[in-house]
């Protein structure tokens, strides 16, 4: 421990001791036993249960392989489904716009001969590009 760490530990211990003055003797004894057990685990980290180690990974020295991490795969699947859904929605919107344009053209008052005119077809292409 560094000198600053020892000073911080001393101050924390003093605050804990001051706060425990008003406790019953049985509670104080249990608290003292818990402190002793915590200090023993700090001195011997291999004795600590896996769930009490930092991260709580469930194993003492290793990590689960990437394919076993379900949360990552669920996230990847959600992103893939969202991307696929967005692409499908865009395609649907494009088709819907084309249908609306076709319906407007077919329900207009223009005679059929106007649709067969090459100049009108050229005008439609330039109007669609705008």
C-alpha cells in the first residue's frame, strides 16, 4: 500500500469505528467477524467465492468464449433485424410512391394518345428526375 492509501484506510476505519459505538454488542461482534472475513479474503484472493470477485464472471481466471456471450449475440441479432426492417420499409415506400404516381397518371384527364406521344414520355422522364 502507498502512504496515501494507508491514510485513507485509517480515516475510513476511524469513521466506521465511530459509527459503530452505538450498536449492540451482538451486532458489533457480527460486524467485527465480517470485517475479519473481508480482510482474510483481501489477503488471500483465491479463497474468495467467484461471485464476490470483481466482475463476477463465474470463473476464477478465465473468461467465457465470445460465442458463449449471449448478450452480444442478442445485440448483434437486434441490430441485424433493425437494418433489415429499415431496408424493407424503404423498399415499401419506393413502391408505394411509384404506385401513387401511376394511379395519378391513369386517373388524369389526358387522352390515351398523349401517353403514346414520345415527347410526353420524355417530359415524364425529366419530371421524374426533378
